[in-house]
């Protein structure tokens, strides 16, 4: 007599192994963390200011590499 197990199913309906289920759970947890970081509430203006500060820093630290770029 063969025992009948209940395999987890993927979104497409295919059976998933125990390993696949574990990997899927880990992936979902990582995606949730990534989405939380993306939705931190920073505005585009904040991002633009950060990028401008980074560009200025690079121009000061590496003037020869950025000599053709003006502000």
C-alpha cells in the first residue's frame, strides 16, 4: 500500500518538493524586505539631492575624471 502525500502546489498547479516550498518561503520573505525598503517614504526630491551630493563628492575626489563635466 502506498501512502498518499499532499505535495504543495505552485501557482501553475505543479507539485512542489519540500525544498521548493522552503525556497519559495525564503524568496517571499526577501521580497517583503525589499519592498519595505523601497517604500521608505523618500521623495524624488530627497533622491535627487542625494544624487547631486554624490556627484559633487566624486567631482571633488576625482577632478581629472570629471573635468569635462560641468555643474
